[in-house]
C-alpha cells in the first residue's frame, strides 16, 4: 500500500516537474519575444523584408500596434508564470509540507529570473532583428487568439488612466522618429562611432523642414547690385570684378528690382555686338540696354521652409531668388547653394573671399568671428550649442542678450561664453571675439 502511494507520488512529481519545465520554456519564449520585437530596428526589419524575409515582414506588421502586441505577450507570459508557480507550490507542499511554500518561492524565483527572463532577453537584445523575425509567426498567432481579451483590457486600462488625467497615445512614437534619429547620431558621435561631419550632414538634412528662408538668406545690406542707369562700360567692369555670376539689377531705388543679369549672358551679348557690328565696340555699346539681357527676378516669401524652397528651385530650374517680406519689401537673397551648405557645410571656390565668415583662432585661446556669421554655422564649426531660437547671427544673439546695440570694446557673458565686441559699423556689429568661459 505504501509502495503504491510512493510510486503514484513519484509519478505525479515527475509529471509536475515536466510541466513546470515546459511552462518555463514558454515563459522564456514570451520574454524573449517581447524584448526582440520591441528592441528590433524597424529600419533593419524593413531592409530585410525588402530582401524577401517573410519573418521580418511579419515582425513589422506585428509591431505596428505595439499596445496590442505587448498586451498579448504579457498576458501569455503571466499565465504561464502563474501556472508554473502554482504547480511548483503544490508539488513542494506535497513533498515538504508547510515549508514547501517558501521553498517553492525561492526555487521558482531563481528559475524564472535566470532561465525565463535574463537569459532569453539577453539573447534577444544581442540578436534583436534575427530573433524578431524568428518568433514572428507564433507571436502573430498568439496576438490573433488573445486579441479580443487584450482589446477589453486595453479599454479598461485607458479608462483607469483617464481617471488620473493621463491620455494614452499609441501613435506618438511615429512623431518621434526624427528625434530618435537625431539622438542616435548625437550618441554615436559622443561614442566615436559617427564622425562629426556625417552627423552634421544628416542633421542638416533633417532640419530643412523646420528652418525658414529668412534664417540663411544674405541680408539686403550685403547684396551686390547693378544700377540699370550706370554706363554699360561700368556695368561690364563691375560684373567682371564681382565674385558672383548673377547680380540683381535695379532702377532708381534698390527696392525696385527689374531683373537679374548673368555674367555669361552679358559676355555673349558683348561678343555678338562685336561680331555683327561694323562700328567699333565702344560706339556700339552706346546703344546697348542692360534690360535686353536680364531675366525676370524670382521672388520668394521669407517664411518659406528650406525643404520647400529647395524643391521649388529644382522644379523651376533656377538657383537664385530674392526674398521679400509680407509687404513685398526686399529682405535678402537666397541661392540653392545656400540651402546645400546647410547640409554639407560651407562650399567655397576660387572666387569666394578667403576670410568670409571664417573663425580665426587667436594665440590667447579666443575666437574672432564675423558678426554676420550664423549661429548654426558657428555651432557646426566649433561643435558648440549656442541657442538660435531668438537670433540667426552671432551679432543678433549679442544684441538680443544685451538688449541694446553694444559699442566696440563692450564685453558680455552668457550661455557659457564671453563675447567681446571688436568693431561696429553704423548699427551693425561686424566683428566679435568669443571665448568659452570654462577655458578660463
């Protein structure tokens, strides 16, 4: 009788042990699947799916609704964990009596922690995309089976959150994609994985939709123009001496832009005139009108975003625009090159001024910069983080912080830097000396 009882007990013990092991395997599967599917890069999964991976394609479909995915996986994980713990408690209580409860708690905690949590999650993190593609089919079935129950739980959870004033927005992660990319680039640069130039180019491209024409345009005070009433010989000399191939042409008032002259068009006209005219070129020039070779000016509002303006440049096959405000007054000048420089950095050629917007490092550890240099260009050149919300240029930042137009020699300290005004022309700060305060 006793032997029969022990043989039945042994059989029950081993069957229960086998069930517990099976449940621990299922728990490990759920834990690893949750980690793999949430940690996997959707970009890498999309790349694998485009190459024909059905597992990656399923993983992408599953993770479209993260709330339902996590709810289903957690439901299955909790079911098997609770069942395994209940079986272990019953088994240990039968064998060891009342002390079996404490023993079952210790043993199951160790087993669940090591084999059902840490081990599968560690593997899933190190092989996220591979694991996500591998578990996608069974998880898809589980999500489908548990979907009605998970939907009910989701309604209950949101109702409880609303009681505490919390609004759940499962689509908010879609809006954070750009921030995630920017954060990953900054982290990669700080760890030495991403080069500064690569980081700046990608961030520059991402920022085009948030930046406006007025932020990077050449201000009207610095635009080189041609007066239509100027003798043609002087216009020709000006075009030849200029560093620019296109120049706005005005009549009477610089606000009255009547066209754009291209140096190549002007030279073609001169060549044609010298070839077909019987008179000396100097005499033939007296009948030449600058408006005969100008093109229509292209005006854009200052509130246009850079990515939209770049598309307009490409579609209209023109690279030169005059920027106006809401009243139609001339504000500045913009070229396609200006927009491209926001992505790739300063583009210079043999005709550019050598010191234009350059940052000059002095022997005493300070930096001399042009007041018209944009804050963004200085941050990019020096890897600083001066704020550019209130001003576009370094001079504008100093004026904003000082709440006045400083005179030469005045010194200000803000945002962790010391700013000294070197030169001022009229109401413009033309040159400054900057020093990081922590270097003092």
